[in-house]
């Protein structure tokens, strides 16, 4: 059922574009806000308006918000290229291939880690929302590497707490453009949705605390291979922070990478791999560590960039 909202425009939105104001008030993307305006589902002082109209404090705003989309359920089917790194009664660690999401989300029609596990007969914890049962952390669909999924309810609770309390050691390797200066450092910059509302994230004042530690493993002529440790785990965190340093991940065109370099190295997505994951085992209390090899496309790009140096 649609949600009808009526409210005065807050004084803090005086002079704001209508689409931008709707985005801020209701957490919509600018694109979705514009669609509601065009559809006539937004009235300002009883009249339809254009998305670029500027608002006045105290104007009466009436909005018909669509019902939230229903979260899709996982499809149990094997995922080609998704290998089991380790498994016991409590956890399963996978090496996630490119093009695979952690769990189903609205708008994603591709394969998922949870669906791949269910499709090959693996049991997962029933804790968590139905579409992401057993999922305790995520990787971007086009980021490869180590990912742990809880199989028991105890493991789910233990690992969720470990990730929240930042006791999990998450290591990534990233091939970034150019040479970061200093070659070792920390990026401590808050992240939130990009003001443009186009699906990107950005360093934004007032965003969520985000801390990334990096160290140069090897510097090549056109790029540098970095070892990265995440202290926090925000969406697109490494990609956003590297872009903010003006050294985006090779192939990450969404965040400003050079398409010419990406083509030369044969990379069609961000060069970013979750190389290792270490944590206290939820059942034994033992510190366990798992590593994953680079997939073929990233290994090939690294070989090419090294040969050019």
C-alpha cells in the first residue's frame, strides 16, 4: 500500500531543489524522487511542480511514496567458479568469483553466494533476514576473494559481533593507478552516499567513520600493488578512499579510473581482491586465517603491468 505523507517544508530546505529535498527527506535517490515528481505524486501547496523548482520554508508538501520493494529470496543454484576454501559445522569460507553478489537484493538478477551454497547442498544459519541468512559481511559483486558465511546460529551471532567490534582481520590487495605518496599510510575520511545520488559513495562531511590502512607491496611504472587493511567496512570503502587519494583502483571507471590503462591491462572491473580473512573461530576460540589466490583476470593484469615496468 502506498504511503501518503503531508508535511511543511523544513526551513533548512529553503531554496533546495524539489528532487534534492525529497531525497533528503525520505532517503530516496534523486532519480527515484524525480520519477515521483513526473508521475504527479508530489504536490507543493496543492499543485504539481517540476523537479528543479526551488522550495520555500513552510510550503505544504504532499507526497505519495510507493511501498518498499519486497526483498527477493535466494535462488538455490550452483555458482560456477565459486570454490570452498574451508568448511566445518559452523562456518564455510568461499573464494567468491566476479559477478556474484553476497545475497539477493532488489534489482540484482545475477548469482549470489548464499544461492550458490544452497544450490550445492550446504547448510547455512537461519538467523538474519530471509534473503541473507548466514551472511555476516559482504563483498561487492565485482570484488573477488575470501568471504565467510555462518552455518550455525552460534557462529552467526559470534561473527556478526566480531565484525561489529572490528576484531576480524580483513586484508585486500588492490592495484591502483600511480604511486600513493606516502607509500604507506591511513585514510581516515567519512563516507556516505554521493550527493549526486547516482549509486556512488563519496567522502562526505558528516558521513560514517571510515578508516583504511594501506601499504605499498610493489610499485610499477603505471600502477602500485597495495596491501590494504580495513578498520571499518563501509560500502565501496576501498574504492572511495583510493579515488579520494587520486589513485583509483585500476579498472574502476565508476570512481575515476583511466579506461585506456584498464584496456591495456585487460581489466573490465576494479582490480580489488579480498586476499585474506582471519578471526576467532566461533566454536573453538582458535584464531583462524584463510587466504585466496588472485583470479585469472587480475593475475593477468598484474603480469602485464609488471612486464611494462
